[in-house]
C-alpha cells in the first residue's frame, strides 16, 4: 500500500530533476542520479520491510 504513493512521489521528483539538470555538467548529473537512485532503492527496501512487519504471515 505504501509503495504506490512513494513511487509516485519519486516519479515526480525524477521529472523535476530531469528538467532542472539539462544544463548542468555531465559529471554532476551522473553523481546526482546515482545518489537519487540509491535513495529510491533504500526507501523502497525500508517500505517493503515495514509492510512485511505489518502484514501477518
């Protein structure tokens, strides 16, 4: 249940970042996307773990 709103939020952030980073140097853009990707993966991993604790097996 939590993954859908979080995924939508990250999708909107991705669109904004794409527009804002059009004129930035490539090395900065690549670094920002790597950090952003790590945050997204970490957040989804935490949400999945929380959902597994909330749902009975």
